[in-house]
C-alpha cells in the first residue's frame, strides 16, 4: 500500500490544512490585534521601565510571574500526558497525543518568555549564560526549561514526520517545505523501526524532565525563607497542579477543535470520559495537597505564616481563594463524579473552571506572601496595570494563534497513528490479552473474538 | 580583615529621621514622584519602621526603629542571585554590582527584611538635587536593584587617604553617613571582630538583639532594646 491510496480514509483530518473558512480569518484577525496591542505595550515597557506595571515594593513579583508559572503548568498537558499514555500503551491515546504535544510546544515558548518580560534589564539576559551562578534556583530553571523545550519539540516533531511525508506525497500546497521536513521518510520498515525507537527513548526521557521543570519552578519559591513559600511539599504540589491544569487545557482544546474541524468521528465521547476521570483524580490529588499544605501551616501557627494564611482565608485575597476552591475542587468534583453531568458540556465547564482556578492558585501562592512581609511595612495594594493585563491577553492570543497556525500546516490528529491503530491495534491488544489472561489461549481465537466484538 | 557592623541604640534614638535624609543624599537615591510613593515605590536605603505601639489610645507610644540593610553574615539575597550581582565582601559588607544586575528581583523576594529597592523607572530629579549629587556614588540606571552598602565608597576613600598618609586604617576613619549625622549618637559603627571597639562591646550588651535573628541570617546591624527607666 502506498501513501497515496491511504489518504482518502482519513480525509477529515487533512481537510483543515487545505480548506480555510471565513471564521478562521475573523478569529485570526481578532487574536492578532490583541497580540499586537500586547507587543506594543511591551515595547512601551522596554522604553519606560517596569514602572508601567502595578508592581511595588513588597509585591515585587506579580502578574508576569503568575502567568509564567501558570503557562509552564499548562505545558505539562502535553508531553507528559502523551508520554504516559504512550508508555502505558493506552489504545485510546492515538487521536489525543498530537494536540497534547502541540500545547506543550507553544505554551512552553510563551511561558518561557515570561521571566524575560519580568526582567528589569532584559538587555542583560546574556549575563545568565556568561556569568550565571549555578547555586541560584533561577539558573536551574533556565536549564530545565531549555531542556524541556528541546525535548518536547523533538518529541512533537518525530511523530509528525510520517504525517509530513503523507502531506508531501499529496503534493500541492507547500510541497517544498514538507519535502525538507519529511527528511526523506518513505515508511520503509527500517525507517519505521528507527522512528519508533527514537520516540520510545524520548518518551521515557521526557517524563523526568517534565517533572523536574515544575519542581524547580516550585523551588524558586520553596528555597526562599518567606512564609507561605518555604514548604517541603511545594515541588510535588506544583507538579500535581501543573498536570491538573494541563489536562484541563487539553480537554478544552480537544472540545474546541472537535467542533471547529468536525473531528467527532475521531474524538469520541469515550476519550473525554477517560480524560475526565483523569481530571477528577488530579482534582482530588490537588485538593489533598492544598489541604495538607494549609493545615500544617495553620497548626504550626507561626505569626508570619498566619498573617499570610489569614490574608488568604478571610483577608484581601479571600474572594480569590474561595473562588479557587470552588473552581478547582467543588465544581470539577461535582461534575466529574456525576454520570449525568459528565458529558461534553459538563466536562468543558469543569475544564474551563480548572484553568481559571489554577491561574488563581498561582496568584494566591505568589502575591499574599509578598504582600505580607515579616516586618511591619506600610504595604500598598497591588493592582495590575493595563500593561500586565494586556500582556496576559496577548500571551493567550499567541497560544490560540499558534494553534490555529499549526492546524493549517500539519494535521492536529496523528494520521499515521490512527492508521496504524486500525491495522495493528486488534493484534496488539489480543497479544497483550493473551499474556495476562489466565489459562492458555489460541492467538487466532482471541483475535477473532476481539474483532467480532468490535 | 575587619568585620564591619553597626549597633543602633533605641533608647537614644528620637526617630528624627536625620539618618534617612542623610542616607538618601549621600547615596544619590532617587526621589520618586508622589504617585509612585503612594503606590509603594518610595526609595529609601535607611527607613524608619513603626514596630509596635505601647499604651492605650490616646496615650500611645509608638516604637520606631531605623532599618537599613542588615548586612547579614548569611545573606539570603546572595544565595539566590543568578548572576552574582550581589555578594559578600571579605570585610562582611554585602555589596551590589549594578552593571551586573539583570533586574529579576529574586533577591528582593528573598530578603526577610525587605530592604532592597528597585528602580522601577527613571524620573527626572529636581534641579537642586542634580546639583548636589554625590560624585563618589554611581547613579543607578532603571531596572536594577539597589540597597544600603554601609557607604562603601567612604571606606574606599578612607583607605586611600590612610595609604597616602602611610598609616593603617584607624577606627573612626570610616563611618557611614547615617552614623555621622545622628544628632544623639544613637548609631555606633566599627569593627565587630575587635573586642575592644565600642560597637563590639555594645553588640554584646544585655539589651542587644538582631532583627529576625531566629531566621539564621546573622545580621551585622544590631539593636539595643529601648528600656524604660523606672522613675
């Protein structure tokens, strides 16, 4: 079978690349405008200095760092989930992995830029490389994010190669680009073997890197002496939160593109059900960590710690704190543990709530600690300026634009893996079944039964 | 090598804020517009903190405390700096290198005393101020962190002067501006390692304490607690 014959079966997946509707251009224009406004305001910040933000003396880290932690958290959707699903040989992963990996690539690039936006002297960024101090957690962060970005981009690109080859063989649009990117892939057994091996190595590598990235971001805060930050569980707490927000973001993206590009036949209810269950587990895990974190702080009853604690519980940040509890715990758990509510609209609602809640969580971790210094200072109130809000909007727009752009160049669902699933999954699953079913089973018989069931 | 330290006697301090003003002028600390000051961006290296109130309204006795950089012997700020823009000198002074600072403000987030200030933007200084700039201290550009340096430029000048006069540095040759200006001599300054020096003796006084000492930062600025005389 050649690639040319195989195309027609999954034509829906190719369609977005070759056909572009009017709505696409309208949305692209809107998001580009928001993005360009953000860029303009950033240039203004470069000229005038960080004074254009709302940051002040005790609150020296604010929106930019909140967004940084938030976006890097979202990036855990991708590579980590895709790698874990691949590693555990979950058959239903096939239409999901690509989108997850794209989220990582785009969001990591956006999130990784946020600390630079936050720098007072971005022109001196090279100092980090020329005279960096490896003792500073900030440098660990630079290292791990660069490693994660490299690994996840390659991890996105490798499974893309067979699809690029499919696009190249179709000819027409951007043929030369696909020719270069396909690297002469023809689907020969050796090539396929090499590709699979590379993907296998990468997916094992990418998991510890992903865990390290968010652990280190947590350590930026955990390594300080500040009340509310200096906590041993911060590393795992942040990783759990990151995976949690990542799954939610992945679900939103899947639901949106399913509707926009008519992927209903590929992304079925069951995919959302499974991911929804995963989201529920992460929600409970996150709640457990949050509970453990605050209960120990409360029982220790250190004065400085308690000031931060009460600032969150019934002080200035109480509305945000309780909204976070609602978004991250009450709403998702109610929706996702109820069979009647755990349908697409419910899952979408829970996911949006989780994304908002996780952003609030980062806000609640970062600002109350800084706003309550140990010594009695006259602390001003931190109110984000227009620049900070616009740059957040611009970052979200950049994410949407990146996704839209990607969908016009490459298929959002891994076509070759879908095809491979059709050809091989019954055989693979039956082989696996035979391995763990008690008693001896005939290979042909199990496979035939499975096929009949399907 | 001496280890410079400071002892501030709260019994003597009248909260007149002469040290605050002297420090600001000595070190060319930027004067910010009033809106910025309201928003918590006022820049002081030496600052008066109102610690607590004694007595009931209306007979309140506020306790004030002049607070500069504690010049910690175990400074939390230098641990986290990614580019070595802040470091501890051999004589114990925690110094800043302004041209090195990338403005990430990690040191500010990790300072338990909140002593560091950031140049949020460059504002035009009043003309009179520009004329009275101290030529020995560099004016910081926007986007970098700064803090009290124990007037380290004065140490350099004192050292050069002593060298030109072919003698060693004597106690009293080098004092920061806040010490010099204090009208009631509430601030003692000198070598903590020299057991005979006034500052070293005062630092071992029964009234002596360090601010947030329990954090293990080993501040080299110590205070003598204010104790009411029984009259």
